[in-house]
């Protein structure tokens, strides 16, 4: 697709949020009028890097966009490549989707404009950087970087290459979360005092699974699956999701699984997208973070991964709940879509039908990304937003790992007076390309 000024129209959301209740909460930026369908040569050509359950969820929201065409899928597992092709070709009723085991071949294609990256955490930053350097716009699932340094390098690369970047923190585009943040910004809660961001109970594990016979690389390319992560023997369970919670493969002791969403929403509510908390103090069931303006960010350990949720005042609102507390009231919401606010007069401002709108839809967030490609503008979860919120999460995780209070300089993004903490800002990358 040529990159020119003719591709500046905005497109309507194809979203399940089109009901009257949802439209009440959808921000004006997402309410653009519907344009005419796009001709084939105006479509954004999309490539996929890593297609598992999460990517499939994202892609199903993107396929109906008339101005976007998925043309290629790269994945190191043949079964996932084949399932992805079946999904895409079945939607378009053709056999045009090309498959690659090595995503670098996909990036070599000059006709691909943008990529959706939904690999495991270990690959997100590296693949995003390589994509941007190849001239592609990037939608990356979160966490977008496995370390502070990875997030920094990714944001810097996006700036240098002038690509459009969207982090997959879609709750910035979901109506109930948008409404809660807007009330904070409008002063409906008085002066903001504290914010609660829910996360999984952190874990720190690195136990190897039993070695299994390594399949032919046409079935599973184990070297490419590992990528920049340290080597260990093959076990299919890793490829099926057992990498989660492993230090070598996961982000910030699992804190970023929910924190990439919930801390990000708190950053937004505190109008702190250009900074982060200064202090991080781990406690038994939480990490208390403090901003320069005195607002507290409490990262609550609410849930074990995949169930066994601990009883807590906020978990009734579903996954990824947040709570904002001001001098004159509070508001909390989560993926159930329900918004609970005090005083009662604030709660009454919500029409009954809008008090429970599912908060998991990614359509608006994807639409915002593709619209930004056309206007060459920054999406709502751009690289700067990602950088600060992800670094805040990583800083909190490092404070928990070390078991002590840490102070970070938001300008240098380094810990103050703690060399040991600064050693955890980065990890060495394995030389995976030398083994191909």
C-alpha cells in the first residue's frame, strides 16, 4: 500500500459496543462517521507474527475492517500457522494468506504495511523493533518489553523510525474504563488521592520441564521459539503456554500480566503519561507507589493466575479491576463492565443500561491503531504511554523481588542509589540468529 496523503479518512468502529449503552460511554474520538468501503489498493496490508489464542482474539476483531487485509502469518509452530490460515482464508473465502515459520521473511515483504505481534513476552520487544526497522507499523500485545531496557529500546526505535505503535492495552479504548478516568479528570471525585491497580500474586520461578525429543524445525522451530531468551531443552508444554510464570520467558514476576493494563489506567487517571511513580515499597499483599504529586498507587495482589482469586473488595468487578479514590468520592470498574461510584449522585449519572457493558472487546483499540496509520498520528496506547506505564510495572516488580523500597528517577529511568536494582533493568539476549 503506498504511503500517501490520500489515505487520511477515518473509519467507523465495527464494534459490539454499538449499543445505546455503549455509545453513551464511547469517547468522541471513536465515534467517527462511517466511510465508504476501501478499494483493494487502499487497504492496509497486515501481517501476523505469532498466532495463538490471544492473537486469534485480536485478529477476529480486525478481519471485518473493510480497509484492512490480513495477507500473511508467521509462527514457529506449524499447527498454529495452519489454524491461522484456516481462519483468515475462511473469512475472506480465498486461499491467499501466506505462511512463514521465520517472521523475518514476512518482514522482508514490501507490500506489508503493519504487523500484529502476539508472541510470548520474550519476543515482543525484539520483534517489534525489527518490524519498525523494516518499515512496518506495529500493534504489539502486552507486556511489550520483558525488561525496563527492552521497553526503552522499543520506544526509542519507534521514535527514530517514525512508525505508528499501539500497545495491546485495550482498556484505554473500553467505555467503562474511559468513563471512570474521565470522572477523575473532570474532578467528579474531588482531588485524587489514591488509585488501586489489581495484579496477580507475583511469582518467581525458573524450573525446567523434563526434556523431550525435539521435533523437526518445520513442525516447531525451537531455536526461534526461544528467540532472545536463554536456552533450555525442548518441551512441548512450553509452546502450549507453560512458559508463563517462568523468569526466562515472562515479564516482571507476572506482575505485568494485569499490571500492564491496570497500572496503565492509573497512570492515565493521574495524568502521568509523561512520568511514573518515584517510590515503590513492597508490602505483604501489595506494593505502594508514590508519585511526585503525592498520589498513591496501590498495586494490590488480588489473584492467583488462572483462578483461585482471593476475596477482596474489588474482585466482584471481574478481571483487571481498578479503583480511583478522591476527596469527595470514588469509582471502581473492571472487565465485568460494571461501574460502581460514590457519592450516589455520581452513580445516578449512568443510565441503567450502561452500568454493565463487557470490558474485553478489542475492536475500538484496533480501529484506533488503523486510523492512526492513515493519519500518521499517535494511538491512545502509543510508545510513550507504554514506556512509562511498563517501566512503572517493572520497577514495582523489582522492588518486590528485592524486598525493599526503591526510588526511581523518572527522567533517567534509573534507580537512585541502588546498583543491585539497576542490574535488573536489563537481561542479556541469547545469540539466536547465530544458530540459524
